[in-house]
């Protein structure tokens, strides 16, 4: 088989794979390399691998033409700790790893150029003291899943034991991966494609109201509060870090200890967000929310607001819901808290007034009332028949001057 036939075969295979993946669901699983079952040889291999990735990146930036770097390069010029230029061998980086690292740097330069053409103020790529991710492009060559416990990485003889590898779905189509170095630990993120499973129709919809007293209030009268304050571990690590001498090795260790404590808290938040949002999506066909500006709330001068919002996960929940196709977003300027669902009148209530009351006789808890309004407004955006709970006629302005009226046509 000549080179032209080989290239044509690769091209056809790539197109067929892309067409097959277009009808599947893409998922990314992050797993941790078990350091308790890692040998010194494996540890040195990983350390050297990320060092070589840093050397290659800085060598590419030091060249006059970043785009004129061959992926077959075997040696690079590196400044040692005495600022003396020396040549070092790229022994652990495979050809495909080097190819992807070089291509990633090129794409970063292209992205900066596009941003600059749009009129944005951009800088340039800087030399790095460390590179924390290495792409593993081709499965079964750059890396290989040996079994439900181990993964083999190219140029390392012994496979690595990985925690959580059993979560990969059976009969999934495994593609590329990324090797990550984070706070002295190593992770691998594997991308795979699985068959799409049609979601069961529940014929249920829910509206969510976000607030300070109760973080999430639903139109079903449920209340959820999430608080993740700084743990004792964070406070202790912070005190030890502040007492350490600047520039010392001990300070570096304390900073690493503090970063690990914050990472642990961040993982707890992410886990809670994923479970809460997943439960909402599974139980409802539509989720209606208002596009709240959480950052504005946090910068408010109201006493205690900033700390409460900082400890909550409302921002993460909103961001996660926005990525879901089931979510319907209402504009943040719609007065959902002030609007009466029966007569359409606007009533301004102070924050300390927790019960919404209208002159027409309607009364409801302030947050539940807002969640119901968000639900009704959200459902009005989809072409589906719903029970007409609110009059569609135009409301005439009242002469009292204390109440405003709004033309309401939710359905």
C-alpha cells in the first residue's frame, strides 16, 4: 500500500468515525492516578514527562517562528538554574504528545490574533514555569485502557493504577484523553462517546427562585439551603502559611497544603451542584429560572450578604442549569417578585416583608410567589398548551398611584 492509499484510508476512517459520533453523546470522565500504588520509576517518568512538556513549550516560544517547529524534535535548549543555556533530550514525550503540544501552542497564537483583529486588547504568550496538562490523542497508542483498574501510557513500561476507571460505560467508544498534574497529584480525563438514551417524559415543570434567606425555593414549595464555609483545615493551613517565611521551602509546602484544602472544599461544592442539577433535570421536562446577577448581590452593601453568597453555590447551580437544554431563562429585569398573578398589578414590597399581598385578595409567601411567576413566564415561551391561570386581558392603570400595572399575557 503506497502513501496515497494509506492517507485516503485514514481520511475515510476519520469521516466515518465523525459521522458515527455525531449521533452519540459525548462524556468526559476524570480519574485519579493512585499514588499509593506507584513505583519510583513511574513517579520519575511522570515528573520528567511534565518537565519535558514545559521545555518544549518554552523552546517553541523562544524561536523566531513559532509555526516552524517540527514534531520530530528530540532535543531542546533550556536555561538551567544558573541561567546557562544547555541542551536536554526529550526522552519521555512521544511523537504524538509533542505534535499535540506544538499544535496547541499554535492554536493559542491564532486565537490571540483573532481576538486582536476584533479590537480586543491582547498580550502575548509568556514563558511558563510549569505545564499542567498533556494531551493523549490516540487511544491504544498514546495510552491504552488495560482493564478496569489500570492504564498504560506510551513510553512507560509499567501501567498505572487509576481510581474510578470502572465508571467508564460498557461498550463506549473511547477517544482521546488529557493527562493532568494538579497539586502533586496526577489525573487523567478520558473522552468517550455513548449511545443516546431518550429521556423519559415526566410532564412536570418547575420554577426556581434564588435568594439570600433561602438559596433555592421551588414552585412546589420546597426550600434548599447550601452553605460551604471555610473548614477548620483551611483556617489552620492559612494560619501556618501566613506565619511561614517568604521565599522559604516551608512556605511552598504551606501554600501547597492550603491549596489542597481549598481544592477539597471546591470538590464538595461541585459534587453537590452536579447532584442537585441532575435530580432537577431527571424529574422535570422544563426548568424555569431567572437570570440573576449573583455578583451584584455579593457586592451589595447589605450586611452579611457577601459572606452568605460566598458560602452558597447559587452561582454554580445557575451556570450548570444554563448549559441544559431543559432550562428556560427569564430576563433578570422582569419583576417576578412584584407581579400579582391574578390581576397583573405590581406591588413593591420591602425585603423584610416575606409575604406578598395584593389588593385583589391574593396572598402568598414572597419566594414561592416569585417561583410560580417564573414558572408561568417560562412555560409561556414554549409552544405547548397549559392551563390558563392568569387573565390575558390588558390591565388598566389604577388611579391610586401606589401600585403599577403591567400588561400580562403569559399564555
